[in-house]
C-alpha cells in the first residue's frame, strides 16, 4: 500500500472519530463473512457506523485528533472494528443482542462522553442512559411535584365537598 493511501485512510478514520463522542473498539475476529455482514446490516439499520481498521491506522488517527485517546492504546491489538454512534449505549446493546446468538464480538475498549471503559464491560455499557433518556427522567422528576399538588387540590376539593354535604345532612 502506498503512503498516500495510508494517509487517506488515517485521515478518514480521524474524521470519523472527530464526528462522534461515542466510539467502541470491538474484537470481531472469528466472525464468518455471513455473520460479519449480518452485524453490519444490524448496525446500519440502527444508525451505527462500523468500520474494520488496522490498529496502527486507528492509533495514528487517534493521535491526530484533538481528543486524548491515549488510555485506549493498550487495547489496540488483534482484529479491530470501530463502532461509532450518537447514542452512548447503542453499540453496546447491538453487541449484546448479537452475542445472544454468537460468542463474538467482544468490546475491547469504549469511549463514551469523555470516559474510557477498558475491557468487556458490556452490561455496564448497556446500562448507560442516553441523553434523551436522561432528559426524559429529568422532565418526569420536574413534573411530579406539580402533579402531586394538582392531585392534592383536586382530591381536597372533593373531600371538602363531601364534608360540607355530610354536615348539611346532619342538621
């Protein structure tokens, strides 16, 4: 491979890395072509980019980036595929679902919102809430006091009416 081709690949990988805050490096060695294509189709349908890349190219692309990926370097060995998504736990969920039928892929390292997770911490990574889920929880928490006040006022009015009615019937 010519040096110019290598530089183009490194630049393309660096561009992919800079476009996302969620990067998973997975070990997909041992997958057959059919299983690899199935994984690619699943990723495509769910909006996750998956790309096979040489570790040396990936490391050089990480070094070019403004973000510090140095904690991820020890995991860059063997066959690697990068999975890039907008939602932090989506690649982990895809891998977990796929591993339900297969033994591979395994997560080597994950970079989610400026945090590095070394090793196959799949259950933990699946449990990370996405930004949308966190916003939904926050809105629910903010709305619950208002709902409680409204329901108390509504139930209080009916209780008060019941008390007044009972008192008026006793006389």
